[in-house]
């Protein structure tokens, strides 16, 4: 068997998320069908992804891996005789471009280094969330990637509120709880910038994200940024570690997975093993430890 790494992007507007679902159009479903057809796999292709994005969420820097029999790549030789590995992988990218729908593109396929796991070897995921607060609304040509917020937003207030959320915490107040899964995450970066055209972009980086976490964080920050809540409110919600009815999950289409980071090749296997371990926070007072899969579900 050989493990292939796929670097890809997609417009999530017309997908029911990444994960394969019966009767629904998903990114995983489209990709696995295309790969099985091109490589003539005897069994259905099974992709492992860095971050299982939710319905409507986009990706510019998504990463997945696929294990295939060594001889499957020979299907790419065609009538030109045996090709080298690099030529075969380049041919696979071209064929995927011809078979896949236009809202999902595979930019690169490579043989993964030993120990590589698209999901568990990752050291961070970087998302961007885009918001427009201009009175006239969003540029119609960008309406599928930018959310219109019908209130003026204060950049300083957004960043002051965001700073209170950084670090390793139990983000239960901003996650959809899943049985057996931890909500402890290390939020490494969360800040806002206003682009020249006026669009506000939140950059969010963590080791991993639990389900709906980024959009819930953004929803709380927008309430602080437009003055409906004080700037310390998101931090107060975080400390309480329970879902707050005042936190509204921001719309999916403003969110995009921009980048997934990995360690040097020699550290890939160790990173994957470490990620699989149960993580807990030290018990202080009446705080309870949390346990589960560190990267069970992304946005």
C-alpha cells in the first residue's frame, strides 16, 4: 500500500459538509467517487481528512490522505508506457480536474512521508471568518464567502474581546458536546483586521477545533464588537464552561479553512500518537477533567 496526501480546496455552498452521508452531496463523497473511478479501486476509496468541515463551510487549504495498493497508480500510465511516480501523480491531478465538479479542486497529490496522518499529525488548523458591516451590504460577487452584519463593528472592541479567549481552556461554552469527546482546546491566535475594502477578517488558529467552535466564538465576538455586549462578556462565557443562550453561532458561509500545519517529517508519527492520547486539564476546585479525542470534529 502507498499513502497519498491530497491538498485541496472547495466552495462549501452546495455541500452538506465534508463527511460522506447517504443521499447527500458531500465533499468526501465526490472525491472518493472520483478517485475510485480513476484508479479503478476494487474497494471504495476511504479518505481521512485534517478537518471535517460542516455544511456551507469552505476550504482553501484542506488536507486529506488515502491508502491505495501500489499497483493502483499504474492505472495512470495510459498508452505511454510505465511512468515515474511524479508523472503518475501529476496525471492523477489532471484527471481529477476533469472528473470532479468545479466547486472542489485537488491542487496537489504527493506520496506521504512515513508516519503521516492528515488528521492526527496536524499541529494546527488556521481558519478565517469574513464579515462585512457596510450599510449597503456585501459585494454580490462575494456573497458566498462573506457574512453581512447589519450593525457597525468596532475593531478595537473585537480584538479586546478576542484576547480574553486565548490559551488552553475548556471551550464547552462554544462547542456542541459529543459523547466521549473533550472540549479542551489550545486557542493560539484569535484576532481581527479590516481589509482595505472594509471587510473584517478574523484569523483563528488552534491545535484543533470542536464542532461549531469557531462560529460560536465569532458569534460572541460580534455581539461585543457591535456594542450589544461588553468586551469582557465572551471571556465570562468561557469561564462558565456551559452553553449560553446569548451566544449565536455565526453563519457557515463566512468560514474558510485556510491552512493545516504539520511538523517535520521525522516527527509526524510521534505527533499522531500524542494527538490520540486523552487530554485533560488539571482539576482545580470543583472543575472536572475532560477526556476524549482531541480532533474529533472540526468546523
